[in-house]
C-alpha cells in the first residue's frame, strides 16, 4: 500500500502589537514566522513606521476559507471587544 504525502498548510490569524505606539494590527498568513520578520524589517508598507512588533495572539486553521472571515471579524468592533476580553490581563483592561 502506497501512502501519498499530504501537505498540511496551516493558515494563521495573528494579532501584532506595535511596540512604538501600542496599537494592534491583525492579518492572516500561511507562514507566521516569516510574516512577523517582514513586519519587523519594515517590508510591510502600511506598518513600516510602527515597528517593531510583537506577536500577542494567533489562531491556526486548516483552510484559508475558515481563516479569512475570522481575520475580518478581528477588524470589527466585535472582534476588538473579543480581543480585549480574551487578552484582558495582557492588555491591562
């Protein structure tokens, strides 16, 4: 019996905190470590003036179709409120 190798790509929703202005930024990627490096090297145009960043929260999904609606959720007021409740000790709220 022959087994095929299955590619298990994960899709990550992440929340970054700017250490410069303490603002949060959310996004999604298939390579979380590489994406964080891009942010901290200033390679992301929209946030290059807010670096450095630290990763404060992430969720992993098997399907991109599950990850993208969750990313959009975090950009809403409901999503921001969820993060405030979930990270209340870290954020000091």
